């Protein structure tokens, strides 16, 4: 509901120019919403209001906001304004046009599934997709940009939809419950303007942060320790058949080949779950097909029998159980085939009693009388860390509501759970068909009373923390909006669950040990991120098209990169973007590895046991299991913001990032697939799967986004290293480099400022040329002039061939106090070896 001192500019009213309280660059006059006189939305309905940012009361929780954020927001308040609206009768779901968007290029982010968002571009309101979370508008008349952000207001959450008439933009304001209705809103969306698109996003969400007070920005939080490390996730190796022996051999496979994982994620399959028709306190035996787990509910907070059977020291013994990935996969395929056979027989009305019963794949014998008690997860984690002492963190997976199907009623003491019917929100009806959604709607959700949400997380997480688990991957987050009818609506329900999650995170996992997943909807970011500081910015890595398209093994990889890079524009304001895992032996593994190297987040893979490309991984990971991480998170370059790098047959995806002393631009040919509105799904565009040409320059790097690199904007020359081409060249700051890429291929450009030492000598360090993120190896750089000698002091992290541009041959190179041999050529290319000395 609107605050009592609601001040607005309504249609027909002229902006109050003499009242500083209402000062804003935005105005609503003559049925147009404009900024500095440039129309953004025309034919604005009379029930729509516009309020300057400073005219509405902000959150009272200002004590928790860093002073520099408050000061920055206050100084730029004239750049923002709120949209409000009123309707004649109170409703639980309002679809209200807010004007026409015509002939103006935009970038939008919309939900193509319940859980996942992606980009879409256009120039008219009619081009918009359902459940749009944000619109970035190009304002060439002002050499600026504007952003429109749907917000949370009271018990309501907003999204943007296309309208029925040409160009119409519709604001959907909904509570998620027919029992929660509203009529008048003062701030259901927010407008902000700025001349730098990246600073605009930061400024706009900082303003919303100050106004709502319900979340914190990424810069205010500590990110999980795994962000600088290499890890392994169990999912693609085992799916639901994950168990201790396979996990052990997976970690062993990496460690014995010189790439020890610093974190392990035990994905879905470790929990105690079953279906409603199975015995209440026994593990399900029928988890054979992907999707079966979505009908299961949590019946116990502790690990399932496969893990509970583990005894301390089992895998440390000389005669420890072996593991064969090929045999494991063969057994799994037999189980899937049996399950499919049963399904068909049942559909035809036949009898399946004569067929074998489902079984669990496991390698631990619980019948041996060795005098040892079960140790379960605690013993397994302890043994892993004893054997592999670089393994810092072990995370486990769980769904927001416990398991995919929630909690089974009557099984966990102290928790009041009830199977609740799940209903897809109206705005999600035209999203992509999703097996998970179908299964959850079929089975309903074992829903814990919102008053006990905090108890659920505390009970689950305190147990995990006690057995040595240091973090959780929380998945299936947006099931909440399916069951909000009787719980005060989606906002109030989300608050109860997210508050409990954040408190448990702070208490049990050092305040940061959580990866959010399947979370890409605005109410999560506005309500769940006071403590949560890392989340997935793309949908799953698909090694092949689940619908069977043979080209999907290729074009899906480009789609994944587009999701991650464009979603980071807004999600990166709240959380550290996580680009998800990939498989190092996949046909497009190098394509993924190039993007992960410069994404700015953690690097982890989901390799099957023994199926690795270590040569590729060594371009990402150092011998101690750490990575060369960029200082920012990767974002699309300006010339990509309003283009379609998926199926316009002309645009390469370019993403920029910053290292401490250099920039980096990754260029990827992602053409060949994307969203297909007519069928509400992603599909191939084979006519676009071809070689594409483009240009890059040092100006593609947004140097000002870090104070330490802002000075490089004034650099006259840059040394540019093309990693794949192994080519080093020197260019002027605005000089363009042409590039042509084949489908599903890429190039990485390390861009290092050239420093003039004297009238003749110029120098620019590139870094370790054997690493994808070469410039990330440089930890310290200093130019020193003394007694007519010019020294360059560099600290390097990593090992391999160090590359630099030096216009003159160095007199000597001293490494760790000793002279080293080096190669220098007259074209300025300088190389020397850097040994591994432990970090």
C-alpha cells in the first residue's frame, strides 16, 4: 500500500519545478513519461503515477547501510523515479498498461522457466516477453540509458508483460493469493537514468536497496571461500546414484593427476527421501529416472542409507572398494530401461509384479562384522580431508523446501508439514515446458508451515555443520510461488522462508557458505539476499539437448553463455555470479573453459570419474587447486547490449572483465539457437550456425568499474595478446582488431597498458601465456626508476611461460633472487619460465 505522504505527478499535471523535494529528471506530462524531455513511454493511462525518488519515504533501516552507499544514492536521487498506479477495485492480480514503448531499442531479462531468466532484445513493447524482470533502454538522444525495474511493494510483486495493443507495456502487480488484494500502489516499479550502462545498473539497484531495505548489495557481503578455487560436483557422474565410493574415487582421480579439488559438491541423491506410496521411514528404491526424485519428499534430516553405511577409515584401507564408472553407468542404464518398461506396461494396464524390483547401486557392505560403527557423512568427510588435505570445503545439495517434493508429513519430529496443491502462476503459463514443474504440480509440495521455516533450516543445517559440511547448494527455490494462496501471498511466504534461510546461513555456514540455484526471479533477489552472496546466473549446463536435438551438444553451450553474461547485469548487483559447472571432456569443453576463466567466479566441473581433460583444466587451475580469478564479474560489452548474439547471424558475444593490472575480453560465437516465442522454448536456428566476424578494441574494457584500473582509460597504447592465436600486438586505445570465429569457437584477448619507461623503452606485462586468464597471474606491478636504470617489479601467481611486451631488450631478469634466461625478439616479445614454488 502507498505511504501516507504519497506525492505523485499525474497525467495532466506539470512537474513541480520549484520544489526540490520533487526534483527528478523524469516527468509525466501530457500522457508521456519522459527523461530530460525525451519520451520513454507514450499514451500513459490516467491511473498511472510518477513520483521522484526523494518524494517517497525510504526504509528506516539506514543504520545497516554503508555511508558511501547512502551518500551516492542521495547525490543521484534526481536520476530516479517510482511508477505507481491505482485501480477502482482491489484485486490480487492487476494487469495495468503503463504506456507504449515504440521505436526504442531495449534489452530485457525475462523468465523463460519458473526458475531461469535470459535476455531478449527489441524496439517495441510488443516485442517484450512474459515475466520480464528488467528493461534497459537505449537513449541515443542523450547519449545515455534508462532502466525500468519492477519492484516489491507491500504484499505485492511486479513483473512486466507485453500488452494486447501495439507497443503496450503492461505492469503485472500480483500477490499470489486471492485473499490478498490491493488497489493503490506508489512504487511498484522504478526508473533510473545514467550515461554509463554498468554504473546505471549499480546506481539503480543501490537506490532500490536504500528504498526497500530488504536486501544487501554484493559489495556489502562476504562471498564464499570457494570463489577462488577449483571444485568438482557429483551430478553428471552419478545423478541420483551418488554414493561414498564413487565420490572418493572422483576426488582421487583429480588429486593424483596434480589438480586437487579444493571443494566438493555432493549433489542431489544423498538425502533420505521417498514417495508417498512407499514406507514412510525407508529410502526410495525407485530413483532410476531423472524426474523420479521430484515426487519424493524428505523424511529424515540425516543422510540416506548409502551414506549412513560408511564407516570411518573404509576408503583409507589398502583394500578399499574399487569403482568403475563404465560399470556404474551400465547398471544405471539397466535400471532406467527397467523403469521405462514398467511404465509402459502400467500404461497398457499390464502386470509388473513379475519384473525385478528396483534396487540401489551401492558398494558398501553393511553386513561385515568388523566391530566398527557406522560413521556416515561425518566419517566420509573426515576421511576425505585426512587423505586430501587441500579439500577445504564440502557442500551438499538440497531444495528450498527440503527436497523436490518438500517434507513428508508426520516423519520429522517438530515440523508441521502438509501436502499442498501446487499451482502455476498465470504469468508462467507461457514459459518453457519443464519436467520439474510438471512433476511438482502432479505430486504437490510437502510444505512446512512458514512459521517453522527457520526451524527447518536450523535443524537441517546445524546437523550438516556438525558432520563437517561447510555449505549448501539450495535449489528449486521458486516452488514457493506455487503454494502461496493460503500463506499471505508470495511476498509474505518468501519472507518467512528467506529470513529463516539467511539466519541459518549466518549461524551454521560462516555467513556465506551457500550457492543459490533455480532462483532467477526478482522476489528472490529483493527478499533473500541480505546474507546470500552467491548464485547461479545461468540455467543448467546441458552436455546434450534433453529433447534429442543432435545439434544441441553444440548450440546449447552458446545459449548457456548468453544466459550467464546478460543475467549478471542485474543479478550481479546482489550476488557473486556463478556460471555453473561443465564437463572437461565435453565436445565443447574448451568453449566453456574459456568463459569460466574470465567469468570472475568459481571454476568447477561435473566430470565422470576418470573422464577428464587435464591439459585443458591446467589452463584454468593451478597445481594447488586455486584459480586466476578476475577482479569483477564478466559482462557483455556495450556494443552487445542491444544486439542478439544468438540468432541475428551477425553478432559475436563479447564479454569484458578486469584483472589487477590488465583487462580481458572474451569473444564467443554463440550463434545458432535461442528463444522461440511462438513455441515457448529454445530451439536451433541452423541458418545462423556459421562463421561470424567482428571487432574488438581496448575500449571494450570498462576500466572505470574498478578504482585501481580507472587510470588505464587514458593509456595511449595497449599490448594485446590473443590466447588461441598465440599472437601479441601493440595497438592504440581505440584501434580495432578484426576477428572471425567459427561456430562454437572463441578467442581471449588480454589487454595490458603499455608503460613508457623512458624515451626508447616501453613495457607491458601479459602474464602467464599458458593460462586462459593470462593477466590474472600478475599480483603486483611497479615501475621504478633509480640512477638511470629502469626496473619493473612483478609478483606472479602460478607457473609456466611468462609473456610481456618490451620494446627494448632487458639488461637482466631476476626471478626469486636469481638471474634467469629469457627470450626476446626485436618485435618486443619477451618470454621466460616461472617455476611452481607453491603459490
